[in-house]
């Protein structure tokens, strides 16, 4: 049996040996990171966490020291100014925390922080994955707090709620208040009126009835004035824009019922329908609240995603490179931008050349080549090459603008079916208004006393709320379900497309495999010093952020490199002591390889002479095989930039029928485009910088939580816990979600068509109409909620 | 039956108090995170063993 990590539940490689004592028992761990975290938890007396938790923790970071170094930038004054609210000696900050999986995580973080002297208040919000912390700034620094959280395996970043998120929050509270008021009042009014309804034997005298009417009027008034206020303003906005929306017939029905009820009560003569009125408002508010809170939650989570936007930059001072805050950069300072990183500020290139993706600024996807002397803009992504930039403008504004733009885009991308329903409901509402007006006129001829109630019944019964709820309720339940499984959906409409996917492309490095290369062998050409070769390679790779570079990070890399450049998917080159070195694939090095080092996959060469070959191996992820077994699509393709032999081995071991090796980012893009031209709906799973373009091109793109910023910014679905098996869950949910939407729309339409003749012919009194309307909405919501299971 | 002329106003008064409490709860962020506080009652506040050097623990609660 395979042993699994006690902390994160990943399978432990048999050769590893990390243990610590928890609850007096020896427990095994998958990596030094997890082991250290568990030790920290136990040493702080917080081992109860392992009792309380309902989910396993995320795999801990291994290079803790580097992490703690970067945290120091958060003690900078400018960050304190922006994120921290200071009152006397108490500071308060909002943090977004990644790695929170269950309520026990909240408990653990609160307890862990409570141990620090100087902490005054900690509140962890598990569903939003945030914390608000108040501390005494004389005793404690922000970086200490962050590193304390880091020690138990969570990653915290300071965070400023966006303006519109703050307003979302306000609205959410207002909704709750309106809903609560309407609910409580509905209960009271219903209680009174049920008595009147079921008074079949006439025991309630006229005076008591009148008294009940007055009380009902008194209780209904706040509901009409306060709880329903949202409907008036929405209908008014629509009318002013010369359109009709769902709220117009609602407002009409509400005001007609209320006003006639007031007249009936004052004159002590006629029908009142206060209980129907309250219930109508209450049920409408429930459906609106559901939709709003789903969007509020989505906005919170997507705002948390902003933490992935780099707020730090690599400042170059002499030969030293220190991470600093992008905000603190000043004009004339030098900044190093590695390939795959976002340019932190506007500036001029003074060394190196690169290919920049300025899509965020210009909307054009084509890469722009830039070399020294040219201007680069904050927010563009350096796809290729390493740049040294001289800052020309400090950050202020530019980055923030672009981030809010990006987020607004995400919010605006409404599901297609939903917008169809919106358009449809426009005509629907118009038709309802026309029908109710004409039946009012006709009923005036037949029976004037009934005309008003028939009209109100039509307005209420045909209220298209069920139709409006059909899509958002199903989508939000599906999103919530996925979220609870550790899958983050950046666009809800991706779900719709997933159900149509018939062509899946997979990246190899970092996706199917762990993406962590380890140096398995180093074979040098006779006459070459192995150690020297390793040193050269390590020095070259220190400028690259490709996964391959990490395999060399343990080797001393003190050699000075100039003219460094990297070609995505091929290799890196640069000058050391004036000699030109190339490190990369066979085609990149461009030399004949002797037989004995042919098995290697990375080669070091200088001036047309091969020096050394490195064998780097990459472990296949545990979930890969399972995922491929579960995805049942006709076309499955492995796209990799790696050499054919390696790709073939992985493809064979995972039973993938089609594979393409040595694919450049452009090649991958073409393959996917070709499939799309053949009317396939393409799902791409990738993680790296080189997958960025193809992820953007694919109809649905999936990436892992540990991917590069670029992949995350173009992906629709993020598997937060890096387990590929979750893709099949996404497929299953998408299919169910689509079925639910169709069922819901069918039901809503069918109900409205059925009830209309009944209402027009006067068979339906207003209270029956309310019950019918709310039943149809409730059925839709209940149907959607089944998606949560 | 005349008792209802007294009882109903009292009921309304109670409802008003309930609404007041509910509004206060919404205002003080008690509905922000239903997941965490739903289960926090299950988690012990005590930190066993090293109990002496803590300043943020609830007094007098031991199993």
C-alpha cells in the first residue's frame, strides 16, 4: 500500500523519509515543507487542527527561506500606507489567504496568530478566504505576521478590497435586511390572514376582520416602502432608458394591490391581499438575493486572484538583485524582468531584448519584439528574453487601471443562455403588459368589480422570475459545488462550453508531469570538467523561470552572465567571461550529438562545440493516468515542447493515442486552431508560460494552482489543489448543469403558458397567483440546488 | 376574543425587537461567513499543555 502524507494526503515517494510526531504517533510526510509545517503546528500546541479538519491541507512550499525573504518587502512604508489602517498604535489589515480548505484552517490561523505578542484581533473568513487582523504596531511587524502564517502552510498577501466589491458588500447587507424584514412581516401577516381565510363558519366578526386589515396594512407598509424599494428604482431606470424589464410588471402589481388594499381598508369595503403582497415581495427577494450573493462570492474570489498579480519587482543595484515593491520603484532605477514575468512599471529597456505580450493594453495578441532603447509598459508580459529596464514612470495608476479592467471584463462576461433569457424576458414582459391591459378592458365590460383583480393576477402569475432564475441559480450552484471541491471557475460560462468539448489537448511538462525537473545524470564530452559544466549551466539558468532551471538551482551559480536571452521551449544562451554558451534542446544547440550522450535531453555547447549533456527527468503526476481514463472524448492529444522520445514514453505510459513533440507555442496554437476550424470544441490543459497563447485560444482552458501567472491569467478553470482528476468532476458537473438549465427553462416557460389562460379567464385570485408564481420559482431553485450534491 | 386586541400589538412589538436584532446582526458582519462560525463551536478554545504563556484564552474551561 502506498503511504500518504499526513499533512496534504499526497502519495509519498518510497525513498523519502520525513517524519514527525503528531498525537504521540510517528507520522510520515511527502516533503520537508509539509513536515516543517506539521512540526510548527505541533510545537505550537495546535495539533487539534488535525482532529478538526474536514479536508486535507495543501502541499507546503519547500523553499521557505526564499519566501520569507520576499515577505520583508511588506514592511515597506508605502505598503503600510496603502493597506493598513492605523489608529494610535493599533494597525488593521485585510489579508487574502490561499490554502484555506475548511473551517479548521480558520481555527488554526486564528490560534497560531493569537500566540504572537502584539496581536489584538484576528478574524478569518473561511468562505472568502480572507482574514482581518488588528495588531499593535510597536511590538510587531507585518512581515512577522505574514511569516507566521507562512510557517503553518498558508500564503497571505495584503489586500485592498476593490471599490466595486465594497459596494457589493453594502448591497449584500441591504439585501439581507430587506429580506429579513420582508420575511418577518410575511410571517405576521400570513398568521393573521390564515385565520381569516379558513374562517369557513363565520366566527370572526366584521369588526375583528377590520382590525386584522388595519394590522395587516400596518405590517405591510414597511415591506412595500423598504423591502421592495429595489424594484421601484430598477423599474424606473428601465423606463427612463425606454425599455421594460421584469420589474415593471412587478411594480405595477405591487402598487395596484397595495393602493386598492389601502382603499378597501379605509372604506371598510372590498378585498385586500396584503398577505399575497408580502409573500410576493419576500419570494422575489429570495431569488434576487440568491443571484446577488452568488455574484458577490465570485467577485470576492476573483479579487483574491489578484494576489497573483506581481506586486514586487526585481531591483538591480550594482550586482545585487533584491525583490522590492513595484510601487516603491522610482524613476531612474533599474529593474530585471525575467521571461514569463509581468513588466512591473513603465520604462526603457537598457539591456536585453524580448518579445512582449501587450494584449492587456492594446487588445492585440501578437507579440511585440522590443530591444534596448524601446519603451515597455507596466502590465505587459515579457514572453521571451530577459530585460533590464530603467524606470521612466512610477507605477501609480497604470497597473491598477488594467487590473480593474481585467476584473470588469470577467464580471461582464455573462453566460450566453442567461443573456438570451434576459432578451427573451423583454418581449415576454411586453406581451404580459399588453395581455393584462386588454383583459382589464374586456373584464370592465363583463364584470367591473373583478377587472382589477384579474389584471393583478395576470401580472403576478406570469412574473418571469422563474425564467430569470433558471440559468443563474443552476450556474451558481454548480460553481459553488466545484469551489467546494477545490476548483475555481473564473468564468461561469466556461461550464456551458465544457459540456460540448470533444477535443482535448494536454500539455506535458508541469501538467501531466510534476514539472519539477531533477538532474538525473550529467555526461560530459571527454576532456571536459563535469563540475565546471554544471557551474556554467547553473549560472545560465539562474535568469530563467522555466521549470528546467530549478533543477540547477542547488548548484553554485556565481559566474557572471551577460547578453542573456531565452527562447521559449528551446533553451537559454548567454556570455560567461566573454565566451558564448548555449544551453537547451538538440535543435537549439544545433550540433551533432555523440552516441553516448544521446539519451540526454539538455545540452551545453560553446562556439559550435558540445561540452556536456544533462539528463533531466520529470515525474508523471499521480492523478494523470486516472484523469485520462475518466475523460471520455474522441480526440485526445498530447502537445509538448519536449523531444519525441520523452513525449512518446509519457504518452505510452498514459495511453494517449496522439502526441506531438517539439511544439513551439505557435505550433500548439496552430494545432488548436486547426481543430477549432474543424468544428471541434477544444479544451486545453496547460500550466506554463508557453501555454499562455494556446490557453487563450482554446474554448475552455484549465490550469493548475501552481501554474505561472500567465497561464492563470488566460485560463477559465483553475484546479487549486493541482490534482488533475478534478477535471472529470468539472466535466460531470458541467453536463448536469446544462441539463438543469434546460429543465429549468422548460419548466418556467411551460408554467407561464399554462397559467396565463387561467389568469385571463379569472380563475386565479391574486393569492393563488402568488402561490403559483412562487412555487414555480421554488421548483426552479430546488432543482438547481440538487447540483450542490 | 378581545384578548387579541392586546396580544397582537405585543406580538408586533416583539417582531420589531426581532427586526432590530436582525439589523444589528447584519450590520456587525455576522452573516459574512456562515461556514466558519457554523463549526467554530465544535473547536475547543483551549490550547492544552502550554496553557500558561497564553494571553488570549478563555478562562476556566477544561475538559
